[in-house]
């Protein structure tokens, strides 16, 4: 199993690079229910629950769903990046939770006592870890009996049309996150640790109308952010050709999912 650990400190010191990718997702995804509300609809949250978000990033999720989840949640936000924790805390400060705390933390060595939380959320972050199994074991440790772990990741068919364009500067023709920790690995690992797992796949696709958003998103992380001028010119041409082939837009299939497990 590989991971996407190279350059994480630079990539996630703040939300700038993440925002370029998030814009592509938020602007062009076509679905009956947007991603964040769809996730929230599957989480077994109860009034008064203590929840820890591991790898919280800038806490866009909680901002998006604050009005649809129980308001009296006790929320703890953790990330390996101090910049992300600071931004997450600032974003959540005015949201209707009973308590919001922030902590810089390693997902594989959480600074919390055993059986502290009713739920652990880890969204699109386990593929960044060298040892996801160790992190899942520690998340299991901090869960109360009956508590849930919710993780999200991508499948191997996620946005292949986009990733194929990155081969001009040495990228892979498939989602590197799915290769590092995709559906198969997520289901296997949670089954081994918890003895149960449920998988939900978000029904969605993308219709991208602005080629520049593709360019910005796919050059916001390696190897695109290190590509030379000739490679970037070739990349722009590949994008132009793909849009022309689809009649001025780019149709992209998505494959992202939520995996839920409960501690017995």
C-alpha cells in the first residue's frame, strides 16, 4: 500500500491548495444531494455526542452541515497542520455546537484517553498516511462501545477522465488517493478492526465548463505543482482537446464513498 505523504507539510499548511481542488468539486458536481449534506445524512449522530474529526482540514464539512446535525454536539477538531486547526476553529467558533475544541494531532497517535468519543470522522485523509491500519486502530481505541467511525475515500474509477490528462507531466491516469487507500482497502481494514462495515457510494458526476478550473486543480498537488513550462503547455493543450471532444464541456464520472463501522 502506498500513501500520499510527500510534501504534506507544504500542501496542507493552509487551505489554499485544497481550495483549488474543492472549487472543482463544488462548482461542477451534479447530484441530487451535495456531498457534505449527503455524508451528514448517513452519520448516526445523536444529541450530546462527543465527536472528533481527525484530519479536519479547514472544517468546511461542519460549516456546511451545522444546521442539519444536532446542535449540542461536543466537537473536537484535529489536524497535523496547525494552520488547518486554526482555520477550522475560527470557522466553527460561531456555529451552534455546545463545544468546539482544536488540537494538533497525529492520526495514528491521538492524544485522547480510551473510549472518550461517541464518533470519529476521518474524511478523505487516510490515504495521506504511511500506515492507515495504525490510525484506524487508534481511532477504535478512542471510541466508546457502540461508537462509530466514519471515513470517506475514493474508488478506482473516480475522475479518471481528469487524471488521464495529468500523464503529460508524469501523473497517473487514475486517482492517486484511490490507489493509496481506496474502497477495497477501506472496507477490508474496517472489517478487520471492527468486524462490521457499511459502504455508501455518492451518486454523482461532474460537468466542467471552465478549463482553467481543471488546470488550477490538477496543478495544485504533485507532480503538477512541480511541472515545467513545456509540460504545463502540453497539459493546457490536453485540457483544450478534451473539452473540444465533449463539445465545450468535460463530462467526468465520480466515485466517492462513505464507510461506517460501529465498535462492538
